[in-house]
C-alpha cells in the first residue's frame, strides 16, 4: 500500500508540474505586425567622351579620304536601355565632308563606344583649316 501511495504521489506531482508547462497560457502577450517597403528606381544615364578635342594628323596633299579609326571613345553609364545620336555644328562645307561612325547606337547598361571619323571628298575642298563640333546625345528608352 505504501508503494502504491508513493507511486500515486509521484504521478500526481509529475502531472502537476508537466501540464502547466505544456498548456498555452491565454494571458501571455504576443503581438506581431508587418511592413511593406516599396521604392522606385528611375532610369539614369551619363555620357562622357575620352577626349574633348580630336585633331586629324597632317593630311597628304591629293588624298581624297581619310579614316581615323577609334578616334575617341564614348562612355555610357546607365541602368536601362539607351540610344545614342549626334549632330554636327560648324562650317557647312566642313560638315559635308565629315562622317561620324559609331560602333553602336543603342545598348543596355554601361558601355564603351568607339567612334571613328572619316573625311571624304577632300580633293573638292579649298585649302584651309576646318572645324566641326560633334554633339553626342544619349537617351534612355
């Protein structure tokens, strides 16, 4: 009988200590929330050129064409699709004898674009020094 009484006591005490630990107490405070974080990244573009000026080497008398390959490099920095264009300003006659040859006119992200300059029909030009300004424009798409 004594063994039975001790066994029951151990069982009652074990259950008494175990059950409260397993049971969820309704008075335990628990709180949670959520927050959405939203942002917008706008397209950007930067354009620079390797040299502010390019001067052709002295041209031999009588040549009709001259190609200056990779005369300058355009540096495009962007996070989106872009396109390149250019326009010429200066002496009308000089502009009629200069071609601007871009290795690429569109792209995505950052790029280095070599630009070649070609002079043509030089035999029809009067002797002299000519100057043309090339204005490059980069536009995001």
